[in-house]
C-alpha cells in the first residue's frame, strides 16, 4: 500500500482514486472540477537545494533538472483538456515563478488567474479557471 493509499484509508476518503503516472497519463477523456498540483519546481541551479532540509529531500521531488518550469509547463498546458468548463487549476510554484505561471495559464486559456502568498508574503500558489 502506498502512503497516499494509506492516508486515504485512514481518513476514510472513499471518493479518492490514486493512480501512478506521468501527470495526465491514463486520464484521456477524463475531466475534473479541480486539479491541484505541487510538482517539482526548483531550478537545478537554485542554491536553496544545497541548504537546510532540502539537502535531504530526493531531488526528483524538488527539481526537474532544468529551469524548474518543465513540470509546470506540462501540468498547466494540458490542464484545459482535463478540466470541465469552470473547473479550477491550482499549482504550487517557486518564490520567483508567479509571473511565469500567470503567462503559462494565460497561454493555456486559463482565466480569472489568482496568486496566493505564503505566510512570509511570498507568492507561492497560482490558479485559475478553465473559461471555455
């Protein structure tokens, strides 16, 4: 049993389906009201990867090995094909990626874009709605 399956069972969450795949693999034709993602988004050259607790995290969970936007590009770019009209997309991103996420969402046809800051006031969550 995976950690996610164990968590769902412990929470008695019966409306959860856990699948292992590469972003939208295995979801052809399926549409959702909400997509939430916390993908690897740290740029490989970011000095934070060598500091603090991040040193002990698996790199695959933190960085895409490039500019930190590859996973976000994929998730945001393909989101409209998997959201119902009016469905919401929310993604966590790096401290300096809010504007890039806004552009990616605009380009993908995601509208009503918002950005939420963390407790330190740093923009960290961006989201929007599939308009059409």
